[in-house]
């Protein structure tokens, strides 16, 4: 940690202060020692075997990044405070600042953190009326899976984003580039995206089967006599979405089509019932965000698919109800879908 009590005042760890001073942890009040050297920045550490619920082992990167973020905020006149202990919730954010009337806690996360632990900490800040920003360190620079992307997603200027701090350049990095389609990193060429999805569906069904693929492939064959690659055109997610599910969105979209086959034509759902139907269809696969409302990302995906189903004439909307108008066609050959899609692009 960078802050300790010394002579009844909070002091910041540095090489300029007395090395053998009487320093105590602001949280547990136990004695702490000033540490610094050639390969580590000045910081305070508990004595060996000391038990403290407010101080966890900190890496060099965490100490360095926390100090850099503090200095950056100070230069920008945000009036930050380091490691302020909040007794009402028994938490100590890395940095606490006040912007207008809003208190903001900043957590610089360099070590693994479970969603459950993150939600506990966020709940504490919410109880204290504090907004929290999670900034990720170097271990999170590598390719992240959907679960971690969703866990650390925050809304920056109205858009989903992940926040990173690079200690080598002392800069904040805001990444918005996690938008994707199923099985594809392409964003604009819908024909190529569909080709990749068709290829991956066939490959996953026959060569790399998994439980999630097997389950829906068996259900599709029982109901339609078709393979996953022969799914209706409307099942393909050709517009990028922010990660929201543990599995590719296309598998959920196929699952929704199979679910609709259980209902007679012209069956109607109230808008809330329709939303519930689509949520329940993917109930095991929706990922839980750690920082934002659970519906914020989920509803974007549901709304996009609802719009696609309306455009395809599968459902229509009237008087706050969605009505099943027709059943989408499973194709004999994936090439049929590609011809239709290419025809759309040419029109």
C-alpha cells in the first residue's frame, strides 16, 4: 500500500520519508514497514504473518499503476485521494475522488478477480453511494474471453468499453473493439461472415462436437431433419454485437427458431412475454456483468434479433404484441442462403 498513518497524519510512501518511522496501517492499525529498493517502488507492507483484511498482496505493477493513476488524476485537477478507508462498508478503494457531487472509487485490477468477489465490492460501493471504475492492468491485456469482457464492461460516453492502464506509458486506454459476430472477427462483409458461420457450424457439428452444439444439433434434426449449417438465413447474426453469452449468438438464435416451432401460427406474445421467451431460451448462457445492469447488454442482442425476425416476416408487431406470422425455411443447401444474401447486397 502507498498510504500509512505516521505521527497522526497520513503519509505517502516515498524515499524521502524516514525509513524507520512509526507507521501504522490505516485499516487494521498494525505496524507497517516502509519498503523500497532498486527494483520496487516505495510502499508500506505489514510485518510477516500479520493479519489484515484491508491489505492484499500487491504486485509491483499494481503499486506503480496506482501511483501513476493518482498522479494523472491530480494533474487533471480531479482531487484524488489514495487508499481512503471507508469504515461503513469496510472497503478501501485504490483511489477515491469527487467529481461535482459524485464520489468515484477507482480500482486498478492486476490480479485475477472472480465475478462474485467483484459484485460484493460493487455492492458495498453502491450502498455508500459511490460509483466505481474498474481499470485493468497488464495481465488483462491478452485476449479476453467473453466472460471476462462482460464482467469488466462499463459504459463510457454511452458505449460499452473496457478500461486499461498501461504502466509502461502511464496512459489510460479505452477499448471499444470487442464487437463481433459469431465465429468471425469481420465486421462489415456479411457474405464472408455467413460463409465463416456456415463452415464453423458444420465443423462444430461433425468434427469438434461439444455439449452445447450436440444438444441443439439433435433438437434441430428431430424437428426439421436438417443440420445446423442448414438453419434459416435469419439465424445468422450478421450485425456485430457486444459479447453477452458464453456461446456464439448464432446457436441461441437457432434455439429461438426451434422454440417458436412449438407454437401455432398467429400465436401472440405481449412484449414482456416475448422478452421473457428469448431470455429463457438462453437462460444457461447469458453472462452476468459486474459493473452494469444485467439487461443493458442483453436487451441489445434481443432487440437486434427481434428486428431481424420482423424484417424476415417471421413475426410482426401490433398493439404491444408480437405475432408469429410464418415459419422460417430451413434450406436444403447452405449455398441457397448465400445466394439470397448476395442478392440482398446487390439490390
